[in-house]
C-alpha cells in the first residue's frame, strides 16, 4: 500500500492502496494553525469505507469521497454507491 514512499498510479484501479488509511496518514501529518483547518475529513473517511469494496482508482475514489452526500440519508448513500459501482465497471 501507499505510505512507504513507493509511487502509485492514481489512475490504476488495481493499485493496492488503502484509501482510508492513506487519508488518516495525511490527517496525522498535516499541521494546521490559526485560521487554517482540514474540513470534512471525517465524511471522506466514512464515504471511503462505504466504497472500499469497489475497484476504483485512487483518483476516482477520492472524487467519489468528496461528493456532497448527506451521510444520514440512506438513499443518497445508495445512489453514491450505485453510481460509483457503475463507474467502476
């Protein structure tokens, strides 16, 4: 997986990257102060976990994880999954 300094093709759906772990590492290493902050990372992680079984490239997975979806709306989450699944096929 990514994190050990290896290069990953972000367009390759077969790349073995744990997206949720990668986001977590990014959050831990990001230092912000004052007016600056990382927003919506919790939502991105939840959406990443929801889509983790789909064969998406890192680029596509990131794109779907920043989609403006209400996590508590089951129908919205189902449509997100369905759209991502159709895109991955």
